[in-house]
């Protein structure tokens, strides 16, 4: 028995030893001549430590506390760059300090790279740029430095560090695989254009968690290049704040997006909370957003007029970037357990030639914070666009509704609640939900408060909808119209299992709707 216990113990020890990777030697940048005086360019010394570590087969490059002024640094395989608490890498703004690209940290076709520690990287983009009303005449600088660009790298880990004031894209990851980003803090200038947070471009197996990001452009944005999809992406437990879009898919969408799951995120003070922009022919499928809170921009009066008129807690759009672009698709898209505070409504719109397939919105609550005039409201472009269908910039964006869904085939809306202060409703009378050119819909448990006595504004509007079913709805006392049907293509609408008795009109049918027996 004693001998057996010894064998088991030795087996456990051997298993433990195999599971813990060898960290290799530690190379302090101070040993390679780094001054840490915030004056000398310490990039050559740091690069020498990296190269020595790489030549030895890998290990840790250690950056002690201090202020290091640096130009471009190229990272290698099997290497950990560790920034000690109190260590700050100050990014050089001088063009002559960069060879490969206008990025501070650069790697191409490397693997097993880690950047970690409690230190800070301080960029060069502290000032406002082209976001405020007063900035509209400004031009982008000719040379701008982002923090990191990795191309074709595998097994990338970025943990715990803080980044401040990246001038342009902070973390640009292209064609990378197995990326783990955890505990990262990015604090860019909120009013600086192009100052994205994390950009996975045609990447696979990306995990982003427990991050706090403030960005002058999109906080987390998935993009694709031709023939290289972006897939298997998980974003969770993040707090995000963006003058543009907090979580975005597109606008660069030349290849597909698959299996993207966003959960447990707090989005605040953002022009667009969640946005999808399919412009270049991609198919975006199996995309889920769950258990998130969204607050749109708090001071829209400070930003450009164009941004003021394109505020959306959720915005989804298919369009062609130009006449020669392929037509994209969106299918199997879910929004569930979403809480919103905003002065603007949701807009999800496919195209007449490419309807969004199988959209689910479940347990969505909206609280309207202040009055906003939709008369100049436009769809959020999210980049360059051309007008490919008449009035698609405005026709659905200006509908009097807080959730507008258009060109959908296969829709489920379950448990939608919209709460509007009486004074705001008196100024702008809007429906809770409006459906346009929608087929095969199941709509249940929709509530708008106030009921809208005397307004004539329906709780739900359906225009040119077919094969749809309304159930489990309750009309509050004082409701003028609960459901209004409009459009000459409206057909086969079933209203069953509701209590609409407190409404003056439970269902109102406009003169445009043909008289049929299936309504």
C-alpha cells in the first residue's frame, strides 16, 4: 500500500510538472542599456533584450519601474514582455523611429507572444480630433502611431496592462489565431477619430474579457479581409464607452463573420451601443448579444451634427458600399436580456433584395431619457457608403417608433417593454414597435407606457407584413390603438391570445390594406 501511494504521488508530481510551461530566462531591459529617463530612445535597448531572449529560445523580457521613451519595438516568438507596476513606455511621435509600420509594438507570423503586467503604455493622441462640432475643419495628421499591430500571429496573450491615448487603432490584430485578451484597460481620448480599442480583423478564436475601454472610435470592432473570415469570437464582462460604436461588426466586411458571442457587457455614453454594418458582401451568422446594458451618448450636443442625428442603442444594416460591392447577408442573429436607456430607438434593417433571416429579440427593456426629434435622423453610416436604395438613409430611421425592424424574414419579438415619460411622449408620439416588410413573425408580450390616450399612435405598427402572429399582449387602459396594419402587401396576420379590451381599437386596419379574410 505504501509503495502504491508513492507511485501515485510521483505520477501526480510528474503530471503537474508537464502542465506548467517553462518560463525561460528573464532579461531585464536595464541590463541592455535602457535609461528610463523619458528622454533617450530606449527602443534599441529593449529590442536588444528581445532579440537576446529570442536567440536563447524564449523567456521573459522584464521592464522595471521607470519612464521609457521608445520608438518601434518588434516582438518575437516564445516571449513574454512584462511591464512592472510603475513602468511606463512613452510612445515616440517621431516618424524616423518606425520602420515596419506606424505601430509601437509589431509582430508578423510569430507565435506564443505574451504582453502582461501592471505597467502602462502611453500614446501620442491626447488631443481632440474631428469629433466635436468645433473640430469639423481639422485634418488628420500625416503620421499617426497606434499601439500594436500583429499580423498572422498565433497564441497571443495580452493581460492586465493599461494603455492611454493611442493616436489611432490601439490593438490591431490581423489574421491572428488563438488570441486571449484579459483585464486590459484602454483610455483613449473620447473625441479623437480613429482611436479604436481592439480590432480583430479576420481572426479566429478570439477571447476578450474583463476589459475597460474608452475610445474615440469603436471600442471592439470585428472586420474581415477578402477570403479570410472572422470567427469564434467571445467578448464578455467588459465596460465600454465610445463616441462611435462600442461593439461593432463591419464595416470592412469582405469575408464572413461566424460564431460571435457578446455577453455581460456594460455599454455607456456611446453614439451606437451595438452595431452591425455589412457592406462588402459578407454573410454574418450565428451572432448573439446577451445580458448587456446600453446607454447612448450623454452629451450629443457636443459632437458633430452628423453624429447627433445617427444615435442608436442597437443598429443593424445591410447595404452595398458601392455599386460594384457584393450583396451581403445576416442570419441567425439574437439580442436577449438587453436593458437600454436612450433618447433614440433601435433600427434593424435588411435590404429588399437581402432580408435579414431569423432575428430574435427577447426580453428587451428601453427607458427613454429625453426628447429627440427624428426629423433629421439618418441611419448610422459607419464609414463610406453610396445610396443604393431610394431613401434608405432616412425612411426607416425616421419612423415614429422606438424599435423599428425592416426587411426581415423570420422574426421573433418576445417581451419588449418601452417606458416613456409623459412629457416626452407628448412631444414625440411614437410606437413601441414598428415592422416593415416583415415575413413570418411571432410577436408577443409588447408593452408601451404610457398607453397614449388621445394620441392615436398605435403601440405596434405593421406595414406590408405577411404570415405574422401577435399573442400574449395586454392593452393598458387608455390605449387608443394597440395594433395598426398598413400597406397593400399586408396579409395573413393572426391576432390571438391577447387582452386588447381596454383599447379603443384593438386592431386598426388602414384603407391601404386590401380587404381579405386572412387578417
